C-alpha cells in the first residue's frame, strides 16, 4: 500500500482527530490530548526523534512517535544506563489494519530515526490485554521483558 510519512507539528496535530480509532481503547493507545502533551514535552526538553502522521491518499490514517527515551522508574534495568528510544502513539485507522501497512511504517520509522539520530534499543509498552499488538511487536523483533508500568508490559528491541 502506498503511504507517506508526514512530520506531526503543532500546526497540523489536530488532524489526528480524523483518524478512526473508535475500536482502540485509550488504555491501549492514548488519545490526541496526550499526543499533544508528548509533543510539547519533546519540544520543551529537546528530545530527538520523529513524530509522523501516516497518510494514504493525503488522508491521515495513523500516527507513530519514536523518540529519545527518558528513563522512568518502571523501565527495565537494561535501559537505565544507556541511550534508547521509546515508541509511543502507534495507531492505525481500523480500516487500514492487517494489510501490511503497520509493518512497513514501523520499519521505515525505525530506519529514519536510526539514520537521523543513531542506533539504539527501542522500548515500548503494550497493554496486558492487547494480544494482537503483542504478537505484532514480537514479529518485529521486540522481546517481552519482566517489567510493567500499570497495565503495560514492556517490550524491548535490541540492536
């Protein structure tokens, strides 16, 4: 499927409300207000990384953010003393899932971040009840750790 990645900015972030994510509970992927909050945090703290809209035929059908990881108390010990990236806000419109788009977007986003900022492990959280997401990330080299934050299990992709 042909798609484009467009950098999310404060001028276009409201387009995220156009993405049909009605079947994705906010417990699985935070909503647009938290997306805006994360963009502001990254800007205010000078974090490196990319935040993209996934667009098909110029229509936003998803978002993905892959940026510099700031260590949290609940993070796995493996990342506490080294640089890493954190993957957040990866969501696709329900009409564009299970077509290979997510896999392409994930790998392209990783490639761009590595190219622009350097290679480092990637950490993400998957809600304990989101088996589909867990399988997806495992197919892409992420390994479940023994660490959790609230209801999210941490997954780590080493380089």
